[in-house]
C-alpha cells in the first residue's frame, strides 16, 4: 500500500481542529503516507528539499464532537550531524530541515537512516497501538482494526502549534447498574 488510505474516510474541510488538552475521540481514518504527501496521497507543494527520499508515515485522524486532529507517526528516523554518535564519512553532505531544527546527513542524495531514531519512532507507534488494546501484535493488522475505535488523546501546545502527546489506555465505558433486588443475577 503506497500513499493510500488503509481504512475509513472523513470530510475534515469544515471541521474545527482540537486544541491542547485531553480529548475522548474515535479514530476516523488511518492512512499510509509520507512526509511529502497529504492524507489523500497528493504531493504537498513547497516541500522542495535537497534529499530525494520520503519518510514513510502512518496518518491517523481523530474525531470528536468538538473537532478533529490528525497525527502522523513517522516510521523512520534519520542521522543528524548533531548526533553524538555521528561519525562523518567521505562524501557526506549536511542539509537543513524546513524549520532548520535538524541538520540531516545525506549520502547519494538521501538521508541516512538512524537505527536508534527509527526504533524510537516505531516505539511511539507501538505505544499508541498498545493503548488501543486491539489484541493484535502485527502493526498492519492492528491498524486495520483501528478505524472506529475510541481512545483518549492528549494534545499539547508547542510554540503555538498543537501536537499529539500521547494516548491513554482505552477502557470500555463503565456499565452502571442502578439497582438490583436481592437474589437477582446479571
């Protein structure tokens, strides 16, 4: 599956974006995409970079009565010239990210994949999937079960930008028994 929706669909054009805080949401869509593609698989304009590779991502749109929020889980991490364990190799080129907070190492026009950062990125997705309690260990199978599931997400404000922070462990809604006569069984 390349740059396409795995499950679900939602029209988010006129929806409000959820703000910082805790939100009870359902998962509206799960899509396989990249950092150069939108949720429909279209190339995002203005993403001209000195490297040719694209970061594979899983995009998840959460929906509540108050609005929507989309988070992209990256599946790879890349070596930065600032990394303590980076050792410069012959031919390495250093290139800035769009917001200049990363100095990526390029070899043959592509960013160098970091095993450590990739592990961290995949651990974030695994924690999210674990919070949903799907009971499925394979990530692709678990993602296929996500659409429609309810969870609680926590969003934070980072320099005026709302970002996904984490999901809480999903618990089924409580069943309240108002009264039972002595000897009644459930």
